[in-house]
């Protein structure tokens, strides 16, 4: 009698974007608490670790030269340069999780989401919307961790980014953490 070995079903790639202050990280963390088959992808960066960063948990920290070599070898699903530092999603890491039946979240900017969708047509895309522009502004200004002009820049960028929601398969409004998490 031959033994049939059932392979694990491939997980889903879930790409989430939204403007700064809409609560992407909070919603994803709440979702992960409730769904043990889901993971948040860990990005690579060429920036130096900051206080509180945990290598291998918050980011994979590599040199700029290592990052550029990985770009050359097409080892990222997506990447971008921001403030003279690279950030990117390692392709092999995500593929391994997906092949082991894990659902993988990518919390990334719109440009990165476009790169991922180009490479992985079956990615599930979700745009997380704030309940209103006024609430978003309250959240951004409420941080009080940045100068006023930085808050204004974030709001201006958020207003531009929100127009991209039509590129996503799903739009979820984050007017309630529980409701948004359940909807996802």
C-alpha cells in the first residue's frame, strides 16, 4: 500500500498599503494575534539599527553593498530607496513561508505594492483607509514626535496616496480596530 503525502496548501500573499497614520501596523498586529497561520514579512534595510530595533525581528540589517548585490541578483519582491537607505522584501523568505502554508502580510508603500503585484499576480491587495481626512490629521498631529512641518508633509503625502486606493482589490476603513481586523 502506497502512502499518500499531502502537501500543505500554499499560503496567500497579502499586500497592505495606506497612508501614514491609518493604522496599518496596529491592524496587522491585531490580525496576527487572531490568526496563527499568518505572518508579517520582515524587510531588509541598509540603514543602521535604531534603539529598540531587534535584528531579524524588526528588520534584517545589511550593508548598502550587500543590498545592491541582492538587487543585482533579483532577490527582492520589491525595494525602494528612502533617505539614502534601501528597504526591501526578500523574495526567498516570503516564498518559503508561502510554500509552508503561511499567509504572509507585506506592509508596504504603494510603489512597492505595484512591484509585488507585477511579480505575483495572485497577491491579495488591501488599501487601509482612515475613517476621514480629519481623523487622519488628528492621528498624525497627535503623535507629537515630529516637527510641525513633518506632520504637514505627511498629511500632504497621505492626501496624494489615498487617490491610489483604486489600484487595490479591497478597501478597508479603519474606523474601528475590531471591525477592520474582522473585515480583513
